[in-house]
C-alpha cells in the first residue's frame, strides 16, 4: 500500500488509518519562552492579524467573486474577532506561505496545511482544527484502482503540498520518484491536466478533491486506503505569544460549537 508507506517513511506527522503507528502531535510547539518581556511587546499595538493562505482549495479557502470564502477564512475571522483584531487575508502561492510566516510578512496561516515534521522545523503549529485525507482522482474509465497502480503513471499534484512531497519521494522511500510527478500551481490546474490526459491521476486532499470532481465531469475519487493528516495553523517560531492566544481562541471556538458549525456549513455530512 504505497501511500501508507510513504507517509510513515517520510515521517510526516500523519496518522495512517489501519496502522497502529501514529506520529501525530501538535502539542509540542516550543512554548518554553512564553511570558518574556520581549515577547509581551511583540504583538503589542497591532490591530490587524495578517493571515496567509492559498485560496485555491475549496471548501477551506477559495475566491468567490471578489470575496475570500471558506472554512479557514471563517475560522481566521472568528479568531481575529476573539482577539479583538481585524483580519487581513493575504492570498499567495502555497509554497510561499511558510516563507511569509518565517519572515514575518504574515502572522499566521490557515491553508488546510498539514502538520509535518519538516514544516515543524520552520514554524510552530497550533492545535489541530481539522483533518484531511490524501486521495487519488482518476478519470472514470481509468485502469488505476489504488496507490500501487501509480508507479508507472504520471501524477499531478499541487506544488509544495503533502501530495507532492509523498509522491515525489523515491520508490525506496515509498514514493514514485520526481519523474512521475507533475507539480501545478494549484489543484484546479492539476485537475485540468487530468481531464486533458496530461497526467493519469491527481493526488490531493479529499475535500478539495470532492469539489473538483463535482465541478468536472468524467472524474472519480478512488475508494482506497487513506492517509489521514492533521490541519493546523502555522505561526512563526518566535511568536509564541500569538501561538498561545490562537490556541486559546481555538479552544473557545471548539467548546462553544463555533468551529463545528463553520465546518458543517461547508462540508455536508454524507
Ligand atoms: N494539506 C496539504 C498540505 O498541507 C495541502 C494543502 C493545500 N492548501 C491550499 N490552500 N492550497 O500540503
């Protein structure tokens, strides 16, 4: 079961369904320096929370007319409201998000972003607020039935996402090798490439996959074994004050049902 191997070997902080091993932790963010005077002033006087995202990922974030919409946008707004701040959404390429956080251009990111060990080297993650599953989209008449059939195929992914990272890994590490992966700037472009036969399959998170398949005739999502991932909010390593505040807001939003009602608004129970 290739995708499973990939996740385990890549040490991605992902729980693999049907495997006892689980590498998922969101609680070990570096909080050791919380409360220092220097930190206290770090966010002082700021009235705008800048949130970096890549709004090509329905239902988490997408552009509707002139507006940003989606689960992550609404959660960000709820956090900003709770912190008494204004929200500014900065839309950028997915692989620009972590650099935007580490350089302080943005305060936090909600982008359906999976917690991974590699990313944790560069940013802190909040407690998880949702889960995602990597799935495979193929044309309805495809002979591909699961991850094992992908080794001699061309796979479309969104650049810099976990789907890209897993699939691009070497076969020894459970991937398919870079030669088998075509990275697109967004999932919709990968899906267009699939429709026109430029790639044989697309590996992407389940909820955007459902949205793309609903918009495009002749495609299906394989009902195969899945990798489950945790989505969390990325925040600069040195801004532990914001991390603590965001975690406190998230806890409130979870406790009072706001978080679930935002998710339920966009993801209908099957
Ligand atoms: N969950 C995947 C990852 O973290 C994909 C996220 C893509 N998000 C987006 N807004 N385009 O790599």
